[in-house]
C-alpha cells in the first residue's frame, strides 16, 4: 500500500474554495484504479490548514493519479490559493489487518 498525506495552508477566506475543489474531484479520484481512500480534512484548530490523505494499492496507482486530468485541475485551482508550499509525506505501508 502507498499512502500520501498532503498538508497545505490557504488564507482563511480561500479555504472554502480549496475544500470545494477537492470535493469536486473526490468521486473521480476514488474511482481511479488502485485508489483505496481519498479523504479531505479541514483543520479544527485554525481556519487556514487542509490535510489530504490518499491511500493507494501501490505507487504505480498513485503515479497514475499524478498524471491524471483530475490532479492537473486541482493543482490549477489549489496552488494559487496556497499561502505557503504544500508538504507531502509519502509512505510505503503494509496492511496488517482491518478491524471493524
């Protein structure tokens, strides 16, 4: 499994637009081959930060997402809204079990 966690900040007045863009693309991203999860979180402790959590079956699936029109559209909308460069942490992980 491949996990990417992206943190970014916007001006407080721009966060709603950033969240809306991620919401618009969410269904399409979740339908991509290899996508396990695509979750968007607005920070509760401030009005500027957003965290995006991706789970993919493998790095190749994530690379396919990065080449997609959805990724390009989101980048075109989100990058101008960002008040600082995003931080993306990427992990190779092994699922031990799913409890639920």
